[in-house]
């Protein structure tokens, strides 16, 4: 059912990456600048991520000798250094996730680039190296994002949904590897109940959500696909959900022939396959459209309006 699955290392049937976006309370300050400090219950829920969940998640990875990928807004790197140390001491990758979780496609190109570069400096200072990868906050990849990633030497993006296996995003400046996921592997639709954000998702058991995640894994394993979670410590790091995560990881290990890797490792593997001629990924050339489609009349390109 996948027309051209890549060969995974060691003859694995699929590649798996558990990725976490440690947004913490950046999203509350971004959405409610004037009132975030008095939304104390919401703050406590979001701070649970770096203060309680991250150590728990890193311990689970250590049980299975896994190194995985975390995406952190740079503001969170500055605000929660203990969580950053825990992630790095566990041998995990830290990727670029904006400064304050700002939305790239709501900004002009110069503003998006300025926030990106400010975040880059923070990551380098905290980790000692430039990040290999990037995930757009709330998947809001803009018409300008690919240029910024290429200019910064970013090797992969993990924001888009366009395939079941890695592919390449390209333009006249160069290219990056795209490592796609989708909303079925995002924990937000399953677990995020918040009056502050007006995300009133039906509360469900951890086991019910993980049935979805397991079905997605079984399909990736059967057809040679790529399974990437897009989870958040303040959601999936909660006790019952973390227990289900451990159960899922154990299931994957017992099924066997699974390559567990960081996104940086997966992107490097894809580039090696491409350069050696062992496999040719599909290439998407951006932008998909040069502007508003002419069939609906003349219009100046705009940015997405904030919600």
C-alpha cells in the first residue's frame, strides 16, 4: 500500500520516533499575554510538563535504551534549564520549535526569520550545537519557512503531513528532508481539555487513545512506514498515559524489526539512501502555489489571521 517504502537499517520493517513538544506555559503567554499570570490552574497544568513529566518520560526511555527527540520553544529552554539538562543527560535530541511557540504563517517573512534566529542562538548556547531539525508550532509552516530552514542549515522538518514515509521539500535555494506525521498521532485531539484554550476535547481513557496509536504503528510495521508521535509532556506525561506509553513501547519491542531512532538519525539515513542511489524519496517543490489561485480573482497574498 506504500508505493515506495525506504529500506530501513538492519532490515527493520518500520521506523519509530516518539517525539515530544515541551511547550510548557509558552502557549499560555502567547495566547493571553495580559492575563496568563492569573490563569493559575492552566499554568500549573502546563508546568507539569517540564517539572514532572519530562523526568518520567526520560526514565521510560532509559528502561528501553532509547534516544528520542524533543522540540522545545527557546523561551522554555531559558525558563526550564533543569528539564533541558534531564533531556540532554539522557542522550536525547533537542530540535527547534520557535521562541515562544509563535505561529510562523501569521507573520511577515522578516519577523518569522528574526524569531527563528533568536531561538537558534538560545539552542546553541544551551546544547553546544546547532539543531538538526525543526517543527513549526501548531504545524503552521509558512510560505517563507523553507527558505529560513535552508539558510540556517536545518537538515529536516517535522511539521507536515504529506506522506507515510520521508520525502523531500525543495525550492531554488536547496532542500530539507520532511519527516511527516498526522493528527492521528498527535495527543492533543485525544487529551487536551482546557477552558482557557477552548479546547474541550472529550476526556477519554489512556488505553482508548493508545489503541489509535497502536493501530497506526501496526500499519506502519506492515507496510514499511514511518511512525512519529507528536506528543506533549503535560498531556502524555500524565501518570496513566505514561504507563500506556511504556506498554506501547514494550509492544513495539516485542513485535520486533523496529528501528527506534531520533529524527536526526532518520533524516541522515534518508539523505544517505538518496545520495547513494539506494532509494529515491518523493520530492515536493515549494511553494505549492505562487499565491492566491487566479480562478477566484485577483488577491494579494496574506498571512493567516490569528484565532
